[in-house]
C-alpha cells in the first residue's frame, strides 16, 4: 500500500513534468549523481558530480537543472565546470516558472555531446542563511546545535539511475538525521543519504540533519570598501566599514560578566565571537581600527612574510543576536596593484572583497577613487554585479574632481574573492595637475595677501608721531585746499 508521502511525491513529479516537458529538451539521462554538502560554517557548500548520457538522436549543447525560487534567493554562488578538463562552463538563469515557482538554470557545454556519449559535469553551489540554530536560545555557557534541511535528490528534469548525498558536519556529535525512504546513516562526522536508484524527474523529498555547531554564524549585514589610488604618492589607501551580526543562538537570560570571566576556558565551545583576523598585503602599513566610540587599542598588527596580519578584538564579546560595527584601514604600495601596459594605459587589479572567509555578506559596496584626470575608464568583473555606477568625487585640492566607481552586490561569500580589473588612461599632465594647482593656489593666496596688506581702508586723517598721514588722507586734504582757494 502506498504511503501519503509517496503519493505526494508522485503528484509533485507529474506537475513538474507537465510544466516543463515542452520547455526543457529531455536529451540527457543522469547515469550517476554524487553530492557532497559541507556545513562546517554558516554557509552550506554543495559540490555535485554529474555523469550524464545523451539519449537523444542529435547533439546536445546544454544541460538543465532546477531550483526552488525561495532557495535561489539564498543562493550566493553557482559555478559549473567540466569535471575532467577543469574548464569552466557558463551557467545562466534560463527562466522562472510562475506555476511551480521554480528557477530553471542552463549550463552551456563547450562542445556538443553526441548521441550515446557521456559528459562529466561539476556543479558548485553556495547557500546562505539556510543553517538555523536549534534551539534558538541557550545558556551563556552551552554548546550550540544547528539544523540543515535540503532535498534528498538532485532536482533534475532528467531521469536519474543512481544518486547519493554525503553531508559533512563540523563534529561527529549528530543529534538526528532523516532522509528519503528512510535511507540515512552516520559515519563519524558524515551523514550519508541513499543511495537511491531510478529517481524520477523532479523528485523532491526533504532530508534533515541536526548537529553540533559551536562556531558563531557570522553575517556582515553591510560592507563598504573605499579604495583610493594615488599615482603622486604611489600609494593605495583602503578603508573597510563593517556591520556584523552573530546569527547563532541567543542568550536565554541577561549577560553575566562574572560568569564570562570565570568560564574563559570554555569560550571556544560556545558560539561567542571574541576576535577577528584579517590578512593584508605584505606592503601594508599605517593600519588603524576604530568603532563608534573611537580608536580601539585591542588590536595587533604584524608582518608574516608574504602577508601582513591585522588582529582585532571588539570592545565586548559578540553572542548570538548581538551586533558590532567598526571600520579599519591601511596603506599599501601602489605597484602591487597597478601596472602600466605597453599602450600607456593603467590597469588596477584588486579583489572585490577580502577576508570574507566563512562570513556571509548581505550587501557589499566597493568604491574605487581613481586619480584626478583619469579617462576612458573600463571595468571588468569576473561575476555579475547588481549595480554599477561612475560618478565624480572631490577631495583636497581637486580642480575637476576624480572618477569614482561604485560596485554593489548582494549575497557575497568567499567565492567572490576574485580580482576586478579597472583600466584607465592617465597622462603626465594629469600627474602634475595637483602640484600645479596647489602651487598656483598658494601663489595667488600670498599675492592677494600682499596686495591687501599694502592697502588701507580707513576714512579720515590719521596722525602718526604728530606728522605722518596716509596717502589717501593727503590727497583728500590737498583737494579740499584747492577747492577753498578757488572759492
């Protein structure tokens, strides 16, 4: 006798089949799908290996897969590649089906797959805000547990002969797990779901895992990076503004400072965040770290050979649900980031974000200020940007203003620590513009000061030592005497 879950799954598959049968060409059959999901941090990273066979009579140039729209909103990164050749493949959102609220993604293959031939495709997806603390409230000294839910099967429009999913957790302390058809087992810190055979297209069945996760779930609600390029000083100035929130389990009672000091040796087993470390370039110097109160002295900066390290410690420990805002900055040698091409143009290479590590960035804004006089600006990014704009920015002793490029992107993770390229032209005259403008301004200032110092704006006779009068007063009295003689 069929269960209710089985009937619902069949109906779910029929709905999808009717919805997409005409839109998606069913040229492939998944011979084997292996999924590995890593939930070691606040981000769930899924690595999918697909062996697909072309069962059609004509060449296939695209492979399709699906994702619920509600899950796609919390998807930060999707990338595909040929698993053997390691060559990247283009992934694009083909359409959104309003009937089923599903996103349809298309992987464009570099070479068409002939009939009866196999293709090995790799797919990597990063999900954010899907790992939830459970319970949501904890004592001040307690181990945090989180829960993660996902589809037991790879949501595909093709029939799948065999599939299996491995979930890797931070520790071997797994409270519970559940998969489709009751197939889930634990091996140390891994939960294996499946294997499943002869999976119908669009199959869906919720799998869950409840596990220990003592790390803080760090979310950067807002990140702003200000980068200023100076050819005159051969310097690159970087300043980053952070708004951080710990999304872990919140305290079930008020914070106890005495208990916090006594249990210092147990803090590593809780979700409290006590400090952060940032890797800076080896040429970094003059670092600073400030929050809303002012300069924070609990920081450490050191050179570690090929890089510099800035370690900061907030004014208070950050428990679940707590927030902290600050900004830090540094200067670096411009030659590390900017080089000149043979045709005389300059190219700035710098990562879109840095030190994201296991953080989630809800919104990142990167502003790059080029030297005054930069022209023919061209921007190249390795991924799609939500917003891009070019404006004029004025600083000290600017005459026409500098070119400022603003890039915005939501849902940023470590996968976005990739270099952006900004190409621009900068002439020798533009290099000398600032000192010329500064010198001219100082010269005019002194000249006006001398003129004003030599002029007198007093009215009437002024006597100095009983005999001295000003030039204006002399002329006035002489004119008056001549007028009196004539009358």
